């Protein structure tokens, strides 16, 4: 839920759904709701999260950014 008068509150969500529609939904046709659900889940868990580089992360993979955060927290 965005705060009143702040259009940037939903920017991350809007960006994600734009990518999801552009890269997955408009390119495939699913025969059942379950097939569509599994396809979207696979996109999120197998591609979007670990493989896709993100500008806000300094073009790092999300897994790499998380690894760096863990190492920093451990003081390594």
C-alpha cells in the first residue's frame, strides 16, 4: 500500500511485474491455471531471483549480493 502522495512506494513491485509480463507471461500460453502458477513460480525462483542482475545491486546477482552481506556481517 503506498502512502498518500508518494508515487515511488510501489516502484519495486511495478518494476517486477513489468519484467514478469514482458519476459514470461506475454511469451507463453498456459493451458491450465496450475501450469501458469508453476511457470510464474519457476520464473521467480529459478531466474528472477538468483540469475538476473539488478541495477540497484550494482549489477550483481542477488545471490552474490546476499553472500557479500553475510561475509560483511561475519566480519570477513
